[in-house]
C-alpha cells in the first residue's frame, strides 16, 4: 500500500510520461514524413524522368548510387554490392580491416573487397569529365571509411559508449523539455492573462513552445537512430517503402508528373501559406490598424480584405512555381460557376452579402443590433456568416444574407445615443408639480442617464384610473437599456413612495337601483345640512396663472441655469479641463486658445451629454460672453476651430 503523499507525485509522473510518449509518437511521425519528403529530388517530376539509380549503403548510410548497364538494372547491381559488403562484414574479424582495392584490367575498372568482386564502374555511374579510375578511387575511399566505421560500431566497447551517450542525450532532452514546459506555464500565468499582452502573442507563443517541446524529442530520436546500425537500417527500409509507395506518378498536368508526396507537399505548403497569412494579418491588425484606425469595424474590414488578397496572391505564385498552368483550371472554374448557379445559391448569396457588409458597413463589429427577435452585439463578420452575442452571452450564427435583406435595427450605427421611454401612471389626486419633480429627480440620479438633453416627463393624458405620463431619458450605451430601465423603475418606486404619491390600480363604479334605498338616502340628505359648498368656477385669469406656473416648471426643467454654466466653466479651466495653450495655424500663432472639437469631446465625456447638446452648451457660453472664436468668424462648432476665453485676452 503506497502512502497517500506519493499518489499526487505518481499521478504527475504518469501524466508526464503519457505526454512524453505522445510527443515522441508525433515527433516520430513528423520525422518519418519529413525525412521521407526530404529524399524527393524535386517538387515535380517530368513525365520522362531520367534513368533510376539505386543506393549502395552500409548500415542504413547511403554511400553512393549506381546506374543501370546493359543486362543489369540499377537495383540488381546495388543488391549485389550490398550483399557482398554485408558478407565481408560478417566473415572478417573485427580486429582486421577489410581490404578495398581498385583493379583496372581489360579496359574495365572494378572495385574489390577482400579480393572479391564488388562492382564495376561504368559510364552511367559518373559525370562527364571524370574518368572511371578517378570515380573508382573516390568510391574506394568512401567504402574504406564506411567499413571501418561499421566494424567499430560492432564492437562491445562501442555499445557501452552508446549507452552513456544515449543517457546523456536523454538527460539533456528531459532538461530542455522541462525547462520549456516550465517557461510555457510561467508565461501563461504571468503574461498571457494580462490585458496588455497582444492577442497574436497569446495565440502564437503557446503553440510555438509546444512545437519546440516536440522538436526536443524529435532531435533525441534522430540522434538515437544515428547511434545504432540496426535503427538506421530500419529507418532506411521504412523510408524506402514510403518512397516506393508514394513516389509513383499519380497525376500528370502539362507533361509534369505529380506523385502523392508532391500533392501532400503542395497541400502542406498551402496550409503553411494560410497560417502565415493569418499570422501576418493578426500582426498588422494589432500593431498598426488598432493604432491608426479607432473604428473596430474598419479594422476588421481591412484585415479581411488583406487576408483574402494575400491568400489569393500566394496561391497564384505557389501554383505557378509548382508548374501548374492556371489556364488549365478554366474548365474547373466553369464547372464551379454552374454549381454556384444551381446548387450553391445560398452559399454564394451569403458570401456576396459578406462582402457587402464589409464594404458598405451597415453593421460593424461591436454594434448592438436587433434582428427580428434576436438582440445582441456583433462579435465577428465572416465570409459566410456573422456571429452575434446575445445579452445572455449565447453566440448565434446568422447568415450574412439575412443582415443584408432583412430589416435590422442598429442601435450603434453612426450615433449610439438613444432615448428611452418609461411609462408612468399616478393616482388622480396626485399633485402634478410633485410628480414632475419626483420623476426628474429619479432620472437625474442615475449615473448612465445623460444630463444634456435633460430628462423630460411628458403628460400623455387622462387614463381610466390614472394620470398617464411618459418619462424620456437619453443614454449613451444602448446595450445597457434594460438594466437602466430596471434601475430607473427602482428609483421611481422609492421616490414615489417617499413622497406618498400613489400608483393606482384599475377602479370600477357600481350603481345599484333600489327604490327604497333611494328614498331613504334622499330624506337623509334633506335632514343633514351640507358641510361643503361646490367649488367655484375658476376665472380665466386664475386658469392662465395656473397654466403659466406649469409652463414655468417645464421651461425650468429644460433650461440651463447660470450656476450650471459657472460650474462648467470652472471645470473647463480646471486642472482636468481643456488644454489651453498657444496654437499655430498656417503662419499665425493664436495665444491661449483651445480647439472646438476637443471641447465638444470633453463635454460629452465629463458632462454626460450628446454631441448636439455639447455644441448647444458651447454656443450658449459664446452667447453669454464667456469665450469666442479667435477672429470672431464662426459660432461654436464641432470642428478644428480655435476659441479663447475673454479672461485670457491680453
């Protein structure tokens, strides 16, 4: 029974070895494919390929290649030479070297090993300008070194040396793997979750470190395979099998033969191109577009166009370099056109609609929209569909054609400021002045309700059981409208309850027709003296005075008082206000002035106002003689115009 304290460590060790085994398997697959591909002499083989050659090798190491001669194929010559080399290694003692000599007799140049014929050097085995004797001497030197190395690798002392080398390599691989794994976890914990780290780094750094971990085990496997002759022999046979299986011509285009390996390499290059374009687009978007263009929709549109353009250009260059004539794809393009016309109408419609959304931009990323019964924020606009995130944090995939053809309510398009309507009903005996004050006070207390334009309480009319009003407020974030409505209703209920203003419920009058009861109530009213007199009819003067008082209340709620203007001027000239400094326009320097557009932006951010109300506030300050245009040619505008306070005049 193991102690409980060792169980977590055993679990971690098991997880570590499972991951190490998985990485080893992936690394081995990559090495097999990579080395198998590396053995291909070219990207595309001509239909009339040169005569094949066969390898002469010892323990999986290719020494040189032989061609075919009359009566003997290249494979037969190589098999004969390889068998003689293996026989020489098996029959010769390890402490005695194998003699390799070159014999020139009867016009033939041969190479012999331990006085046994090994091969004959012919004209198909060497290049033009090299004599058979020179080629034979070169091959003999290669054979002597390879046979000497093969004899050394068969001695017991070499195996002891290999074991120590393998242990040292394994220790180094484990150390590198652990270091990279520790660095990957440390980077993720410290940097990846911080908001300042760029998004493309979050996507690229972890996979790159994981590939580096796999590369450590790949290098370890390659090193181990190079140490053992048997492993090199097995590796060569596997690669030879893959080469014979996948290197045969599978497709011929324009007299160019393409094997399965060639097609696989083309697909691999296309994937690499796609990944590279995605990474470059993400880098340009995060480094340049976000700094130069504040609009997120424009950023996504430019990034998408850049991605499609670079991908198309890369495919064009890649196919041309591969030797594929793009004019041969005209038939395929025509077939695809017919397919798009009949079977792929919806996909083509959505694809074209996606381009319309990117170019016309009626809906942009980040907009708060209402599509039929769907209400949410646009998260992504793709080539075929658009992702909308609802208020419940659920992602809905909508085809682009629906956004182009259907009626879409875009709350954020152009001007995100919108007005909310909150119906309100109070009892008939409630004083209207107090109702107005209570409703406006509750609306102004909410931090997300704009103060300019002012909240308004609109009198809708006389209902069956109540006086009906409509509270109008302006907000800057349409996606928060439901929360703001809820908060305002909470504030209204609390404020109405505090001032004892009743919210009515439906009432009905019941009339009873009873003759005896009617006579009794009539006689009872005659016996009792009336306690109250009927109210006198109001004179026109009194009625006008009452109406004037209500009009004054409404006008007061809409107007801006002098105290508010004074506080606004104090904030503008304060330490957190506008930048008032000397500014140059063309060849003239204007002292102690500010920019109109900057003032509008500052008022919008600090005073909870729309840009229209900010312009109205600025013009009101101009009319009251607080500041003016530096050369008195313009009223207050949301433009790059200079204005100066009268207090700063020299």
